[in-house]
DNA sequence: CATCGCCGTTCCTCTATATGCAACGAGCTT
DNA sequence: AAGCTCGTTGCATATAGAGGAACGGCGATG
């Protein structure tokens, strides 16, 4: 199968097993061998063997009745290790909680991975009306406050790479013009703050500020999210200040002296 | 490397990559290439390549400074899928919460995987003194209330297999005699209830009852855990009843008609 | 400041191994 | 009951992964 010139040298069977794991989603948490074979363009037997290897280590489980495979409990165990060792989160949690109490809206910690934003911590708000999210969720970068903010602090190369990609429109407000986005990224870096006005989800606004480690490097973002109709214009500056304050506090706890 | 007769046919490179993932623990969340090579008896170069493949899919991350590898954020994403699709947990959470409120002690949902108990849900108690646990934790079966309970409902073959293993003593109270354990398992099945008296952790007692799906099959256990000095003898029967009641309620929500 | 030693990565060769095909078998459907 | 779909297993072949060696980067040490 000498198809892909392979961006990096990579072990194909391992890669394929990971692709299988990655292919499960909330929408399709269960799959059959043949589904995976089609989806990933692999032979039935190959997928079958990959799955049984994955199953032998608990990464997937086979439903004994439906024969379908789903992600296994091993993931829970690995997750607890990841969570326990995310330094930022430990420091952030109480401050995040406080921010949520003060503002009444949900807050997150987010980091970049590849070209996506991953939320590593979430404190929900108490309103019955909530924006659905969860730890581990991945969102695009060009239309979320945390995404834009984190990208703003990356080097020129990374930004150019982002701008070359297609900027998919999720709402009428999504910024799809590379030049406009570039300009905004520069402003964000300057302001150390980002506001997103329904650019990803309809009627949802968000605010983000950078979290720095002791070297001053931006390692994560704190973001606050809520429905637009609940967060009125005149509250914006208060919220902005609170978010920035929280971000600074977390940074300070991580050893950043500014 | 034709060492292991290989219980089941298995893809070695995939298996090794999973062994790498599994080797990370809370105690050792970061490892170097050479550590892994020694630990898993593989060549440096092999481990290096496995790791970079794992990294390319986000399953591990390399700390750019220390060169050490740790589990990656992809795990968080997979975890959210696992969690969202654990039927039992959805039904159990509110009931668990209620149980914790009534008793003041922590409660868990547990299932079996291989020869271990895995906790899939946890509600902590509000006491400052807590038994440390977390979702994803794996405990031995022969000395925990949920482990013994779940094993009690397995078939003869599985029980025999368990009894053949060495029953490691974690405390003076741990049951290490296969015959005694066998007898107790039968009693547990009869009583649909299990009590564990400091058999795994010193000064920690726990209570467990079975959760059944609509077919009547025992698919999980509910367990309540607390420090022995706080849970007095005269409270035992009340707690037992509450735990059993909670388990029945969850089972009912899963469609089990007793 | 230079040398040494450690560790991660890359290169190369060889063989073990993962793949695809085909056949088998189990479970549903009609 | 027969026919279908789908998952697993066996087998032969080509390939891709393992291991050894060498390189290169980094930090320690004298």
C-alpha cells in the first residue's frame, strides 16, 4: 500500500489502529468491522485483527450481542492519568469556579493540539440554558475565542499555515477572509484578549485571555462562554476584566511574574 | 522475538504501542525512550518509532524541554465518548448522588474488565476525610466489595480461574484462601450483597450490590465506601438497605423487572 | 573550554510479520 | 431451511517493522 508518501515515517499498523480509535465519535460510538474497513479503506481481515489486538488491551470492547465495537474502559484509566497531570488545570480549577460564580456563565481551559482547540477543563454554569461542551471537545481555531487567542501567540509560520487553510464558515459571523483574520490575530496579541461574537455557534459569545507559564510562554487559554441574549453589551467590559484577571491569577500560580 | 506463545494471535507492533500507553501511571506519568525500552524489553529505536507514531495521532506528547513523553490530549477526547455512552452511568448518577447525600459516604459504579474492577462513576462525599479514588481506577477483585460481588455472578469457569490465581494479601483481612473465598462468593450471590471489611485498604469498609440490565444480567455494581471508624456497626443494616435499594432503582431504570 | 558520556533519532539490512485473498462459519432474514 | 451478510481464521507473499550501528545534540565533568 505505497500510497501516501508519508509526511513522517510512521508505522502503518500502529497508525491504523489509532485511526480506528480516533474514528469513534459521540455520534457514532459503535462500529462494525465492515464499517471501519470501508471508512478507513482497509481490508476486513486487517480491521478485524487490529480490533482484536485493541480489545486484548482493553482499548475497545466488542458488544457480545451486536458484534459491534466501541471504545473500551482502558481509556478511562488513561484519562485519569492525563487529567491528574495537567498542571494548568490544577491551578485553574478554583479560579475557574470563582469566575463562573461571579459571572453566572460557563468557563473553560483550552489548549491547542494540531489545528484544533481542545478543552481540558470545564466548569458549568447553573443556568438551565447552557452551551453544550465537555472536557476533550475539539473545536476549530479560527472562529472560537480561545482558538484565535492561542493562535495569536504562535509564531509567524504557524499563523501563515492557518491562514492558508480554508476558513470554514459556521455562521454568518465566521471570519473567512484570511487578511481580516490576520489583522484580528495581531490585535488580539496586542490586547491579550479575544472576543468572539457568534462566529462558531449561533447566539453564543465568548471571551478569552492567555495563561502563561513561568517562562512567559502562553500555554493555555481561559475562556468564558454564554448565550448572547444573556450577556448584554454593558456587561462586556466587566466580564473582560474578570476573565483577564482570572487568567493572570492562574499565570501567577504557575510562576509567571509580570 | 518468539517469546510469548501469545494467548491470542496479535499484532506485535500494535500491541507494543498499547503496552506503551498502558505503562503510564499516576506515579510515572512521564517516561523517556530508554526507560520504556528497558521496561518493555524493546529496542530503543523501536520505542522511538512507536512513540512518534503515537505522537502523530495525539496519543502521547513529547515535552519539548525534557524530551520525556507523556499521554496526550487525544485521550481526553476519547474519554468523553466513553463516558457519554456508558448507559449505566447516566441512570446511576442521580441515584448515586442521592445515596451519597443520605449516607455521607462516597459511592461508585464499578464493572469488571479482565481480572480487575474498574470504576466508571464516582460521587465523592463531603467529609474532609475521604478515600482516594477516581473514575478509571482499577482495583483487584478478591478484596473489594464490588470485585467480589461482580465475580459472584460470573460463571463457574471464571470463578475457578480467579481462585487459581494467587490471592495477594493487601491487609491482614484480605482473604487469601481460595476455599474461603469460594464459599463467600456463593453467599454473596445468594444475598445479592457484599460487605468488605478492610480487605484491601486499612480502615476502609465497603458495601456493594448488583445492577442488572433488562435481561436480568448483572452488568455493574454499586458500591459505597468509607472509613471504618465513621461507619459504625449499628449503621450497617441501614446502609446495606440503602445500597441495595439504590442498586434496584438503577436496575429498574435500565429496564429490569424484578 | 574541551572532552566525554548519555540519550534520542535516523539509516540500513534482514527476516519476521502484517496484509489480502479465500474459505469457513455464525447469525438473520425471507 | 436456504441464502444472505458479516466476522474470523488460514495461508502465501511482499512488506514493513525490529535491531544494530552510527550520528548528533545536550549536559556534565574535569
